[in-house]
C-alpha cells in the first residue's frame, strides 16, 4: 500500500476521532500516534496525514460549508460519520494539494468510503466530490 494511501487512512481515523470526541486536531494527532497507531509507522504517510488534519482544522467551517452546499438532501450532521470525514480528507486534497490530480483524489476517496463506510458510501462520496471539484474548478 502506498504511503499516501496509508496517510489518507490515518487522516480519516484522526478526523473520525475528532468528530466523535470533539477534540482538537493537535490533540487527536497526538492521541493517534501516541496510543492507537503502530509506533513504527513514520515517514511520508505520517506527515501527509498530519498535513491533512492540520489543514482541515484551519478551514473546518469552509470545508463543512462546501459539503453542506454540495450534498443535496443531506444535512452534514445526519451523514454517516465515515462518509463526511472521507469527504473532508478529499476536500483538503482538492483545495490545497495541487500535485494530486483530481482523478486520484476522487478514486482514493471512493475506495476509502467503500472500505470503511456502508454499501452506498462509495457512490455518495463520488457524487458529492464531483460537484465540489467542479465548484472548486479543479481540472
């Protein structure tokens, strides 16, 4: 498994913990690598995950508003926790990481949603992210 894929999974887990516990990004990062993750995991995936979480924490309101405005008939609070956090990971990539092509971000998000979400998560995430990528003008 590639280091960015591992980083996305770690970021998803950290954002999930922030979502359910209400802790800050810094606290969730420290808790994840201090207690939950394999301490031998270090390197590019760790830094990639931390960067996603930090950028999400800095732009939380803006990212959540993008999700709200692009997910027709779904309130953010009513979405499955995994789905909304997969969306958050992907939006950070779409907004701030120009070296990652849109297609890669969408494919990785759909795979995360299928792996960790429910039966319909992949198609839901794909539809919402496609609208957001278009709105952001991501080529």
